């Protein structure tokens, strides 16, 4: 594996999550009347699919790569364990967002509009915090490997 590919994959994953967050924020701003049900339904299913794809890439490719390349790095295992715990919580949250948006798109919302908006903002704010923390923690490691 070349040293450039893991960093590219890391950046691409975060860019995809950032796009998802922007689309969810736009949807939240449009609730309840300025939301197209087809767009809402498609976005609903994109949430867990994107989160799952990105975290799988990080956990299956990126984290093992860093562990392999930086075997003596203190606290790396602890850091990666913490990030994996965030991933697990994010995926559970993503599935709740999917259900809420799919129900709303189908015209049978199980939650009030305010509750859906609150849930969406909690989700994308959390994703943005995760991305920022992950970058703060891991980009210096790529730099240390001569790839940052
Ligand atoms: Fe992550």
C-alpha cells in the first residue's frame, strides 16, 4: 500500500460525511413544508449507508495502517478505541435518523417536526465534531509519516 492512499481515503471519507451533513442541515432548515419527500427518503437511506461506509474504511484500512506504521506511538491504541466507540454511537444514531426521515417522507412521522429538526441537528453537529476531533488526532500522525 502506498503511503498516499490512506490519507486520500481519509480525506475522501470526511468530505463525503461533510456533504451528508450539509444536505441534512439544508433539509432541517426546510422542515416541515419545504422538504421534497423523494429527496427526504433518499437522504434517509444515505445517512446510515454513508456513515457505515466511511467508518468501515477507517477501521478496516486507515486505523490498521497507522497501527502498523507507528507501532511505538504512545496512546495510539487508546485513541483508536475512542474513535471506534464514537463510530458505533454514530451508526446507531444514523439508523434513528434514517427511520425518522423515512417515516416523515412517507407522510407518517413518528416524531414532531421540532423533534426531527432537533435530532438532525444533533446528528450533524456530532458528525462535524467527530470529523474535527479525528482530524486533530490523526493528521499529525500522517505528517509524522511524511504524508501530511
Ligand atoms: Fe471516524
